[in-house]
C-alpha cells in the first residue's frame, strides 16, 4: 500500500482563556478560512493521483480538509480513530499552542527530550507509537496494492515517519498544514517516499 499522509489545513487561532471544544478529550477547532483554501488545493493536487480510499480522524479539522477531495472523487470518507493527534493532557483545548509560543519550561523540556508525556497527563510516548503503528498496519491489511489518503495530524505524521526510519522521535515533527508525506508499506518494511510536500500551496497566503 502507498499511504499518502495529509496534515489537516490551518485551524482557527486559539484565544487565550477560551478553550476549543473537546471531542474524546482532544481539542477540536474547525479550519480557518486559510485552512479551507488549503483543503481545496489538496483536492486539486490529489484529484488525479489515483486515490483508492480516504480516511480521516475523529477530529473535524481532518474531515473538513478531506471533504473537497472526497466530493471531487465521489467517495465516502472512512474514520480511523487511532490516527487522531497525540493526547496533550492538561494542555488540550488549545493551551499547547500558548505554552510552546511562550517558551514555557515544560515545552522546552518536551522538545529537548523529544517526549510528549513531559506534559502533565499527556499520552505516553510508547502508547502513542503503538496506536499509530497499529492504525497504519490496519490500513495496509485492508488496502493491499492500493493508494490511500489519510488526513491526519502533525504529531501522527512525525511518529509514522520516525517509525519508518528509526529516527529520533521528533525528527519529523513540524509538517506544515495541508502538507503531503508518503509512505510505502510492504510486508516487511515501511519506506519513506516523501515528507512535507507543500508545492501545491505555492503563492497561497
């Protein structure tokens, strides 16, 4: 299977003291106007790429990003819940953005140690890696020989590529909104074919 990993488009900005609604404990902001434009660009890019199936997570920013492509191809989206973003514990609902932007000492330690679970209550690193691997293996088992687009999150993309390459945990953290990364999943290995391709977003914003 070829797995096309698409990070969701830009979501609405976090306003200090006003948390995003939660779905399953995860912050669930909608796309911004820029994010909706990015979703259209993704559809144009992948509309002729031979996509056989489209997956999203339980969070609406992935659904909104996938919708233009699904409509263009006349496909229903399917949900793979285990491709949802890493759980950020006490920093869910948008607070993570504030803490990182302000250089909070815990966020600095998180980056230095390359561990999400430095954040109080956050998902353990091993558990996150396990569920991402399990989700991708399920997709591969169900779509042998096909090209699948999975609309997911930056942390998940970073984890998937780290699993494929045996890299440091955060080596591939930082995929841009609406970027495209690619993996080929075989019976005995995962092969990286691309990371953070944003050529379809040229001149946007």
